[in-house]
């Protein structure tokens, strides 16, 4: 049986089920918006329809990564496939950034030239697409955010961020449809909404690039303080010094640390008790599940 590296459980399986649902619903949304984009002649609906494609790919990538990490560690990948979560997050970010950049340019060009994308926008079709899309995306969001006990790793964080921005995008579509329904002459509302959607896509990609870069460069996780970790270790009266401390993340939910710990002269059994105490402290106070300590007796 493969060794589970950290925290995979019933909550993990619930995330996988929710991702499967997200893929199915996203395919339905893509079909709705493809039809709506054709009949509405709306740039904003077209942007969102095209954006559905990298969304589906992102969900599929995330599902594949979670299924890979579910298998645990092996002799070839001793930490399991958790680093794939980081690459999935980066790929998701790249897909969304590319979509936002391309259609942001198209929307800006339409605003500057004051031209419509493919003729007069049919507001009724925009609303006919936006309303069911809002309902389906709300179901998508709730299915993941209600999963209990799942740490918000970079992979899942990327998926939830996709869903949150998708709800904002749908709200923009509803607003555009309402404006054009009231005032058909307000033709620039559609490319303006498309530009807003593109900006949301670009913005949502940036934190994922940053987080992925920090994991790959083995930066100390942002939520952890080296000084606080040292202070917690030194609270143990048996510890005389701590040095050569390293803290990094294999993926955002798998934080590791190593340290050399000086203790007074003591038996091997007492040294192991110190190590176990320090491990519990690191897990309880900092969420570090893989802490390795090298005990140096007679130090200090």
C-alpha cells in the first residue's frame, strides 16, 4: 500500500468528486455560452465562452494531479506527486493570463475604434446565457468551498480562485445585458465589460504565479517566521541551541523543516523524547508535518 504523505482522507476524495462535477458543469456552461455568443454577437460573452476552455483544462489538470497525489509516495518519488500541484497551479495561471491578455487587447481595440465585435449586441441573448451560467457557477463554487477539512493548497486555491472570478465575470455579463436591454444605443457597454473580464483574468493569475515561484525557489513559506520557529524550539528547557534551520515547501500543504538541536548530555531515549516533543510543537503551532531534527548531545 502506498504511503500517504500528508492529510489525504475523505475530504480529499470529496475534492476529487467536486472537481468532477466542476468539469461537467463547465462543459455545460461552455455549450450555453458558445450558443449565446453566436446569437448575441457579444464580445463579453465570447470572451467568457473562450475562457471556459482553459477553465475546463484547469479543472482536469487539478483532478489529474489530485489523483496522482492520492497514490502517495514511492521509491521513485519519495514525497509523492505533490510537486505536481505547483506545476498545475502555474499552468492554470498561464492559461488564464493568456486568455485575459488576448481578449483584453480585442476589447481595448473595440473601445478605441468604437466598433462592435460582430454587429449589434442582442441583449436578450446575453441575459439568457448569463442567468443559467450564474446558477451553475454558484453550484460549482459551493461544491468545493463546503468540503470539510481540506487544506487550501495551491492547486485547489487556483480552482476556487477560478470559480470566484467566474462569478464576478457572470455578474458583469448580467450588468451588460441589463444596460443594453434598457438602452440599446449603449453599444460600448459590451467591449467595456469584455475589458473588465479580461482584467479580472489577468489579475487572478498573478498570485498563482507568485506562489508557485516561491515554492519552486524553496522560499520560506510566507505564513511562517523563522524567528518564531526558533523561539518555539528553544522553549524546551532541554534544548540548549538550534542552528542550521531550513524550512521549505514541497507544495503549499507539505511544509518541511530540518534543524540541528543542541541538548545537554542525555541518553538516546531522552534525546528521542526531545525530538518527538519538538515535532509535536512544530505541527501544532506551525502546521509543519515533516520536521527532522539532528540531536547533538553535550552542545551548549
